[in-house]
C-alpha cells in the first residue's frame, strides 16, 4: 500500500472531519440507516452549506466572512455524514 501524502492543511481538515464524526456519535450514538435515509441526511447538510454559500454571494461583503465560516462548517458536516454512511455500508 502506498503511503498517503497530504499537506498539513489537508490533515487539519481530516482531523476536523473525524472530530465531527465523534461529535455525531456522541449526539446520536452509533447509527445504521438504509441508503435513502443516509442520502436524505447528506442532502440536508449539503443544503445548509449551499444556503450559506448563497448568502455569502448575495451579501457581497456584508458579513460574508461569517457566511464562509458557516459554509465551511457545514461542508465538514457533509464530509462527516458521508463518512458515517460509508462506515455503515461497510459494516453490513
């Protein structure tokens, strides 16, 4: 197996995704869902990221940095939910 080469920034993002996965498990416990339900959760999180991105564009500098941070946080949640879904699929 080839060693994974990643930048420090990529490792920090990955750590944040893992922290969010841990947070999800603390909130909801280990979860098992069917695939359509996972897609619903994933789309809900993606919708929140899109909403923040659209707010950033329409505000044109009025609090946009705040919306970028919200969008970023939502994208971390998207990645963590995707990871949870993959974990669930792999466990079956």
